[in-house]
C-alpha cells in the first residue's frame, strides 16, 4: 500500500518509521518545504498513492483535506484544532465520493476509552450525589487546551445523557505525551477512568491501521466509530 504523508513532522516521521510493519510504503512526503501553499497537492504527485495520512497544523489541515478529496485520495487526518471546519471538509469528501477518517486522537486505547466513558456517563446520569470532572495533561508545547480529545470525551458524556456540570481542566508541562481522565466523586467514594499514553507511537499505529481500513471505502468517518472494526 502506497502512502503519502502530508505534514512531515514528528508524527509524520514516526508514521514512516512504522509503516513497513503494516505493509505500507511511503511514496510521498509533503511539508513546509514543498507544500507551504498547497503546491504539492497535484495529480502528478499522487498518481501512485493509495491513501494519505495528514499530520500538519490546524491552519492547513482543512484545506489539505479538501484538496486531497478533490484529487480522489482517501485520507486519515490526525491534526487537531480544526473541528470548526468539519462541515466544509465533510461536504468536500461527500461531493468527491472519497473516504476520510478524522479524530482528535488516533490511539486505539482512547477509542475504547470513549466507549467506556459513554457507558459510565449513561449509568451515572441519574446518580445525583456524584459530581463529574474531566482533566488532561500534555507536553508544554501543545497549543490547544483543553485537548480536542478531552473535549470529544466530554461531548460523548453529554450525548450519553449526562446533563450535570462537568468540571473540565488541563495542564501543560514537560514532555508528557498525554493523559486523559474522567472522574465521578461523591461523599462516599470516587470512580476514576484514565488513559495514559506512553509515547506518540500509539497515535501513529492507529493512523496506519485507519489508513488500511479507509482504502477503497467511501464516506466520512470518526475514528471512534470504526475502532472496533480495525484489523
């Protein structure tokens, strides 16, 4: 399977490093040196590409996604902080008849965490004596706070019927790759649900598995929706 990496930073390099383990070959690398104004997104460059994995910036990810759809390229987007333009990207994918998977977090563990939290929120919704919190910590250079992952988990809680306030907070320090925690507390006890990433490797592996899944498919998917279908 031939991949294009759009955004060749730390995550893009890690995806390339792990790609052979998923029977994938990186055929194209685009970054600020050859795609600063989207000039690298051409039919010629993508003529032998089966799917693209996008890890760029919030400012460039939506336009990259729209143009990749226009080229007929199925895409995995791991960039965070662009969800305000999700409707625009969805429309482009649907009009082009391509496939795209997006997520604020491509960790398979976080995808499963989201399912566990959904069930916990549903069961805790009627327990009036409990209050809830949502917290995360990431490395000091992460720009968005709270993280897109935490906000997505909080949204899951609300969609699952949890209508009480959810105290939401975040921390930024050091080189931490990411911890997300949901908790419920009462005078009697505390319930804590936590996911801790040991490195960025889990995100890269999830993106590669997603790229293999989306190849040949059409539609706009949330990684959390298809995580249980991955091989």
